[in-house]
C-alpha cells in the first residue's frame, strides 16, 4: 500500500473500533492490568482480564481478538495459554503476543517455544525482545542479542529490523518494535514511525497498554494496519499528553484522555515513512 492508502486504512480502523466496540480480552501482566484495560476502553474497545484455562477458551471464542503478555507468570498459565491460543486458532481470531520477560524462567521459555507453531497474528515488543524471540524460534536473522535487562531493551530498534522482518514472515502477520522511533513491518513493507514521549519510560505499562490497543485494532484491520494504527495513536497521544502534563503521574492520566479524544485524522497524520530496502 502507498502512504496515502495506509493513512486511509488507519482512519478506517479508528472509526470501525469506535463504531463496533470489539471485545478484546487479555492475559497480561498483573502490574499493568488497569492501564491495559483503560487504554483499550479509551481507544473504543471493550476489555476483559482472564487467568484460568476455561476462561481463556471461552473468551477466545467470545472475543474478536486477544492480547497475550507473559510479564507476570503463574503456574496455571502452563495450561491456560496453550488452551487459549488453540481456541483462538480454532475460532479464527487474531491475537497479539508481547514477549516481555523472554529469557527469564523455564515456564515462560517453554510457552514462547510453543508459540512458534501456534503463531500469533502480531508480535509487539522492544528491540531486545524481538531479537530474542526470533533467535528462540531459530529464524535466520544473522543477529546476536545484546541482552534483555528485565523488561528494558539493550538493542536499538534499527538493529532489530531483520529479526522483526523474519518474525513477520514466519507468522504471516506483522511485528511492531517500540523505541525512540518505532518500526512496523509485515516482512515486506517496513515503516518507521516518529513521535511519542520520553515519559513513556517513566510509567509502568506503556508498552503493555500499547499491545492491548494493538489487539483492539487487530479485531477490525489486517495485521500491518492494526499494528501501525496503534503505534501512531500512541505516538500522537504520547506527544500530546507530555505537553499537557507535569510529570509521570499526570502523564499517565492525561494519556488516557488523549487516546480517548484523538481524532482519526490526527492519528493518520502522525509522521511515518517507508524504510528503504537494503541490498
């Protein structure tokens, strides 16, 4: 798609979500559940937080899409996550994987390995998480990871480009890499997005809530458009919220308001450019 076609698709996705209010359940980090749910609601979706295997299967069928974040691990997830993801596949519903915490703990790593075949529709993470997941899935990227420090990246967004493209091709969907600038790719088209705020790094759950909102747009749009729309919304809302807030506390509150009030035209107009193919 051309830039103009992508911008038109962004506007359409924003309007469709607000008109249809898709139900998008989440299995997510307990530290950030409130921010994830409130961001999904502000964007125009409907939220539900789940933990148990039967809940996962039920909501995978009832919802329009789902967000899966492994930031907080519970023993029951050994059963919940595989059953939920299989139910998503059976029902043909898209889902977003956030590989937060990859590299920490045997259960988390076992689940991530299982997702190689139970492929997500969209993967959203920071650069180090994207590189780590591509390496775990043994995709050919030619990259070695500097490392993941807790939930923080130690690699640059640009460095993660080959891993993101390899992941997107493997899953047949899209990958979004968050950082000072954001990268969104479906393996063929790669977009670099500008905006956001330094204050995203001063609150807990900015990336998690972005993942939840990405799943909301995945309910109404193809993977590349869904990932791009969510990134562009956060880049626009983050920059606006920084101007209207006095620090991290007020930023988090104002961010929700700016997501809620963001016009489709303003989101689509947020700067992004197609990355030139490297020979």
